[in-house]
């Protein structure tokens, strides 16, 4: 199903600034789109508005071209996964997953046996066989997240909405689940929107990433394009570590890994002094004081830095390979 | 599961003597103020033997008082439960003007003396009250009748279920209900299958406290009852009457029954706590 968000605006009571302020975007059928932005940027509000959990004050949300403003959450057929899972604590995993089918109107409700069979099938899909009779309290965070996902998939949703789906998990589990979610999406083909504040997650997982800041859409593009051609200073600064350089023509942005360290006096390179060197795993962050004034940070592989022979205090040349100007 | 924590945590300055003195004080206080009076009730009730004891309970007026107490408690619990759920739901799931005022009003019966609660109803529904004359003209008697006793008891017990539920429901948030909505559940389905199971222990706890208070309420009921024997006497009122008539055995027989009902409620409450502390519930 295709989702069109048309000039969506929402202001919360008691707040002066709109939480979302005129967002326009389209999510194609079967697409996996990330809503990326800092906390408080309005991305969760947008997700909740699509589900009907928030009402827009202006603009429209269209499912396959039809405005859904008057459609209650329960009639929107969206699979929503909350950051903290919101599993029903008094129900077993099996009953949690089967819940959506068991509350259908009598006419369209499958039999008890069919509901259980479908729930088991989904539990298998999220790789939790053997946990059917457990209660949510007896599961790990990653397992709970998968139950929440299976529960959302059980109603055969037209769209899957995930709010910070991996936000509460530790780094290792996050990575595993991320890959697993991508595979699941490729297999089931649900139109999926997920909210995250983790740029790595968004860039790695999504077909397209929508960068949201202060209630506005900054840019929506495939990850590679977003990184290579950021449309606004915000997008540029939000993705990766970036240096801002003042030039006579205005500010330009330089990514840390696009600054190369060369011997001092190299043509085109700017004279600089190494102020500090910080190792971060396989990479090194080198802080440079430019002769023309201002500090920048360069990032390079540890072995490459070792090969240059520079240390803190060395006079170097900073060759800037690429700049982004707006 | 085994408890790894030591039974006695080493508190600063805690010596064997301090421990013994504190323990002795606590036990003495419990014995003196709680167990001894309770034992006296039973001893007094049985002082003339089991025959006199059951005679006291079999008295038609005593049985009427027992029936009335059970009726009033049952109605109060039902009203309280309905009100508590509605109030807690409104307070925790919606935002509306006057919300904090509602929360404050829920506590009102706790801060107002029960006698005043009784008097309020006399002023409202009494023969010279605000709406009493109109009601009496239409054949509805509230004061010095069962409805008044029920009203006074409901007033006094109103906060119990709501006060148990509000913190529980606040802690749980709205996520479960929202997710149920996205899964297609109707309002009633959400309430009966998600919300109510989530808060059932808190609600039951509130109900037990409410029940205990409803059975034992004296002040408010005393004002509106009119003390018509066999008609508007609840157990506490009946006990007082018997006692004032120097009918000690009968008074303490009814008192012992009331105490037993309270002990039973207490036992249920403890059992409930044991169940809810078990993580695999």
C-alpha cells in the first residue's frame, strides 16, 4: 500500500511550536522507509498520526490515494510496534500474537483453532518456537520485540509502523535484529515505516531515509544519495562527523574522513598543527589547528595515520578532498 | 528461587541488645493493642458457653443486622468498583480540564469525618432537608432507612478502589490500549481483555479494603440509620445497642463475627499480596 503524507501539521496542546510542521512525503508500496531525526523532531508524532493515534490539525494522510482522516485507528489496519513493545503482560506469547484475530467481529473472526495455527506460524516466522506458552515477563528484550512484531503481522497489516523498534536493546542484539528485520521485509514485502534516531540503523536498513528536524522534512532520499548529496546543512551535520569551515563565500562542510593528512607545504593543502590524537578502535580522530584559524577534525584508519609518522604537535598539511556548500 | 540476601542486614550500630529490645517492644505493642483485645472479644463472647454464643447470633435482630451489613457491603463494593474503574480510567487515559480537581475530590471522604458525611445526607435527604421532603412525598425514604445507610457507606468508602487503581494505571500508561486499538479491538474488548486483566490485582485489593471498611463503618451510618432494630441496624450499630443494654454475651458474639469477617478479609489480602509478588503470575 502507498502512503501519501500531504502537508501534515500537528501542534500539541500547550505547545507553541508544531510537533510536525508541514511534512510532505510518499512511501511507495512495499518500501522500507526510515524516519530519522533527533529526539523531539516530530518523527514519532508523524508515525502515530499515520496510525490514527494522533489527529492532524491540517493536511492529509492518504492510504492508496484515499484520505483516512475519518478512519479510526482500529479500522486503519496498521501494524504498530511500540518502542517498549507494549506486550499484554497477562497473556502468553501465543495469545498476544493471536489477539488481533481474536477481536475481529464474529463474521470475519477465524475459529479458535485457526487463530492458534496462524499465531504459531508467525511465532515460527520470528523464530520463537517453543516460547508459545511463556509470558512477556519471561522473555528477553529482543524476544519481546519479535513477539510485538509477530503480533502486528498477525492482522495482515496494510502497513507496518515501527517506533524506535530497537531503541531499548543492547548493541549486539540491535545489529542482529536489524539484519533480521531487513530479511523479513524482503520476504513479506510489507510497506514499512520505522522511526529511529540512529543514523547507522537508518542508512543500513532503509530503502529511503527521511531526515526530520524540528517538525520539518529536511530530505528524503536513498541512503547513498543522502550521504553523498545532503540537501541541507542539517542533513550534512546529522550524518557522520562533519567540520564546518568559514570561507569568504560562506560556510562549507567537510566530512572528517574527507580530510587527508599530507606533508606540510604540499600545494593546495592548508597548513595545520596536530593538536590531539584520539584512537577509537580501528580509526583515529586527529584534531587539527588550522594556520588560517579554526579547528577541524580528521578521521582516518589507525594504520594510515601510523604510516604518516605524524604525532601530536606535528606541522602537517590538511588536504580537503571534498566540501559540501549550501 | 532462593533468596541470596542475608536475613539480617548489618545496620549501623545494631547490637544484639538493641535488636532484642526493639523486637520485644514491637511484640509487646502488637500483643497489647491488637491480639489481647481481639482475644478478649472472643473470650467475652464465649464466656457463657457456645450455647449462649449461638443464641446471641440467632436472635432475629442480630440476623437482620448481619444481613443488612452484608447487603450494604455488597452494594458499596459494587458501586465503588464501578466508580473506581471509571475515575481511574478518566484520570489516567484522558486529558481534560479539572482533572487535578477530580483527583483531589476522590480523597475527600478520607479527610472528612464520617459523622459529617452522615450529617450531609441528613441535610440533603432528611424530612427537613433540601430534597428530602420531595422524596418523602413520592414515597422514597432515604434517611432512617436502608438507602441512607448505603449512601453514607458508599461516601465513606469511595476512594478505595480508585486510589489503588490510579497509580497502577498511571504506571502502565496507554501503550497497551493503543496497541490493542491498532489491532482492531473495540472499546469494550480493550477494557475487558487488556485493561481489566492488567489491573485486576489492584482492583481486588481496593475491593477488599473497601469491603472491610464498609462492614465496619460506624460513624456515618450511625447518623443516618435511626437505629431501628431489625430494620436499619448494621452489625456495628447492633453491637453498640446490645452493649448499652448490658447484653455483653450477645454484643461480643456479634462483635466476634464481625472480627472474623475482618480477619477473613485480611487473610484474603495477604494471600493476594503473595500472589502478586510472584513474578510468574
